């Protein structure tokens, strides 16, 4: 089995803005639809459970 080439294993540095991961990027129409359907489903479940209790 061949050995991997020598490489420098330096830690990767990320700026705080890039590392926090708070931005949701929904570039495709399908992804936006799934995301919105999940939000609507969550709200409907909350309403149903609120009415049943």
C-alpha cells in the first residue's frame, strides 16, 4: 500500500464570522421548499398539540 505524501498538518484557521455557522444558504428552489415545509409542519404540530392539551 502506498504511503501518503508528506504534508504539513497545520491547523486550519477560520474567522469567527465563518465558523459560527449561523447563516442558512438555500440556493436551490427544492431546498427552500423543504425548509419552508419543515417550518410549516412544526407550526402545525405545535397548534395541534396545543389544541389537544
